[in-house]
């Protein structure tokens, strides 16, 4: 009985010390991680916005589309709307969630796409982040494009051996365009 109590006490102390150490590490790293995420978000915004002579004024908001809250940034320059940027997340990726930003011009066409986060297979599905794939969306509109990969009769070339990842990005971009036109 004494031996069991000793083991329980030692195990409890190990758990307590581990918990305290984890809390300390979290407190030390939380702010730098948040700053890094915000820097990556701002970099993605620059990628999907049209180039301007000076920095555009950014207004942040959210819209609801098909029950999903979608963060939106309206970029204005000299009082004119340059682009609307929607941040869409889909759980349909091969490795899980894929989060992207879609910059949409006032005429409803895609200015640019940036992948914010994904867990796709390195060397295969991870190619969704590559310019060669993302540039396939530039200039496309909701109407006039069949929003499926070519393998399924659509207009977008899928990445070889990464059809599921490609399909998820195509669907997320379609959702961004549809949400933008619905507002």
C-alpha cells in the first residue's frame, strides 16, 4: 500500500511539473506565433491584391455563406474598390483542411489565390501552393467556368497524382466567388 501511494505521488508530481512547463512554453511562444501568422496573412494579402502605387486601405469584415462565416477584406485605393479578398477553408483536402485567400476584382474575376495552410502530401498535393497551379485561376469568373477539375469534366487542370487536393482548392475558390457575388 505504501509503495502504491509513493508511485501515485511521484506520478502526480511529474504530471504537475509537466503541466506547468507546458503552460510556460505556451505563454512564451503564443505571441511570436500570432505575429508570424499575421505576417503570413499580410503577405498572402499582398499576393492576391492588384498592384498599386501606394498601400490600399483595408476594411475587414465577415460574411455568411451557406452557414459558413467567411472573413473578408475590402481593399480600396483612392475611394475605389480594388478587390475583395475572401478567406475560405475547406475540409476536403487529402490531408485535411486547406485554407486559402482569393482576391476578386470588382468585375468578379480572380486576381490571385494564395494558400494559407494545408497538410497535403509533400511532393504531391503540396503542389497546390505552387504558382503554376494557382495561376490557373487568374481571370476566371463564377460564370463561364466549369468549377471542376478536368478529370471530372471541368475547366481546371488538376495536379498529377493529387486530384483530391486539386478538387478541394477548385471548390474553395468556387465558394469564394459565389460568396462574393451573393453579398
